[in-house]
């Protein structure tokens, strides 16, 4: 049975434009909070394939999206490379020993050995392949090397990225060494997700906007493209989605390149601009401003506007970044229904 989401990634005709939401499995769902409480905490949830599979499926049943995204976190990768990770209440992720020196980097596990430690992720995928309806796609994912490196260097989320940027301008060779190590793990990690059964993969470069445009290719995009091209060569039937957040000027100047299928448009990039610059080469995903979900009217207006621009082809509906924890579930359901309604073909 063909999957509407996979078909749309390859620009095939579909009965309507499929829709999913970044961070669709999460705290806005009371059912998620219940499973997280059973697991004890967020990391335990990621480590338990039975629970992780359960929360992966929740948004399909509750919200009606057309694809499931594997429940995990981008930070399990540096965690399994040997960096101790905690999620602190109200503060988010924290690594106890961020990378400062060559010795710190050398101490980390690399390549296939690190990817082999993520067994709980592959186990979750195998469970999901059994449980997901045949017509729904499963999206695997990774953080982009740059976005992962920001946490590995800063030790936590940051507003200024000063440690990463100090390295970028005063010791770029070392930053490239870190990015190389992460890229090599991520290639194996994505490959193993595909072997375990994901139908599509997405690379999240959530902190792309921290890099000045003239340096973006050097420190992030080229590594993402390397991963995509490696996977495309081996698995041409698996669509690849690139999501770099906050790089409208890079798009505008025609600097996006590479062998992948879908470009995820963030909410700060006008869809019309993305279509003009990228729409011929890539299917576009996105891009409603997630805070529109607080208002059903604002949601409907935006869904209609996006539909008018995209015209129901070469498009996948999504938010322009992740859904926030205090969005009413009924508004998320409304968004999904509206996307399916406005794009339905007669
Ligand atoms: O539904 C899905 O999208 C699948 C699951 C998923 C999570 N994180 C679960 C999660 C995915 C795809 C991610 C990716 C992720 N993780 C990114 C890239 C995407 C983005 O939003 O830009 C980033 C930057 C992270 C790192 C991360 N994880 C942070 C900064 C935080 C704390 C902030 C927050 O939202 O609480 C997390 C925790 C996290 N990852 C939660 C979830 C559901 C919340 C944990 C909880 O309290 O239950």
C-alpha cells in the first residue's frame, strides 16, 4: 500500500496534501504526560521502546496527522558518544562536561560504535513498523551536526552561542573536527534507522540562524548535504527532508544546494519566496507560525494562504517550527483538519 506522505515527498499525485507537526508527540497531549509519568522522566521515556512507540502513535490517533515521527531526542547522539546528559526541570538539556579541549573530543566514542549504542531507537522503530497503519509513514530524524555541536560545546541551550562562535572564529579547525566526528556518527545513525524501518528521514538544523550567512555553508549546510548524499546513494527510495531554521537570506541568495527531496520551510521565511527559489527542485514542507495554533481563526487564515501559494502540489503541510506545550489539543486537531480540507481534490 502506498503511503500518501512518502508519495508527496516524491511529488506524486495525492488525494490531498499530507500534514504533520514538528514536535507533535509532546507535552500538549495529556496522554503523553501520562506515559511520561509512567516512565519516570523524559530520558527514560526515550530509552524505553514500548513507551516511546506508544507516544509516537498518539498524535495519529488523537490529532489525525498523516505521518508519525519517531519519539526520541536529537541529544541521544552526543549522549551515546559518551557525554552525560540530563534534562533539568525548567532549564532543558544539560551536558555535565562540555567539549573544551582536543582531549575531551578524543575521549568520545565515534562512528559506527556510537551509532550501535542507540539500540533502543532501532527497537522503537521495529515496534512501530508492526503497529503503525500501513498507509502512515514513519519519519526518523537526527539533529544536524552544527545543532548537535552547539549543545556539545555550550553544555546546554544558549542565547548567544559564545563558546561555539569563539571556536568558529579563533579555532575553526577544532570546530570542524567536532563537526566531522558528529557527521560520521550521524551517517551511521541514519543508516541504522533506515535499516530498522523508517520511511523518511528529517535533519533538524534548529540553530542554523546562529551562524552568519557567509559562514553557514562551511559550518553547517555542507555537512547536512554530505549526510543526505551518503543516504541518497544507498537508499534512493527514502525521502530526505532538510529543516534549517532561520536562513531566509541563504535561500533568497540561491545558496541552497544538494541531493535531497524536501526542504522544510521555517515560519520566518515567506512561503512564496521559498517557492520561487526552491519550489522547482524541492518539495516544500511547512510553514505555519506555530503560535497561530492559539487561535482557530488565525490558523484557518494561514492554512488557506499557504494553500493558495502552493496550489496543492509539491507541498507538505507542517508548522514552521515545533508545537508549544500549552496549545489546546482541539486547536491542533483543527489545524490538521483544515489542511486536509483546503487541499482535498475533487
Ligand atoms: O514529536 C516529535 O517531534 C518527536 C520527538 C522530538 C523531541 N525532540 C521530543 C522532545 C524531536 C523530533 C525532538 C528534536 C529536538 N530536540 C530538537 C530539534 C527540533 C526543534 O524543536 O528545533 C532540539 C533542538 C531538541 C533538544 C531539546 N529536547 C530541547 C532544547 C528540549 C527542551 C525544551 C523543551 O521543549 O522542553 C528537549 C526536550 C524534549 N524533546 C521534549 C520532547 C517531547 C520535552 C521533554 C518533556 O518535558 O517531556
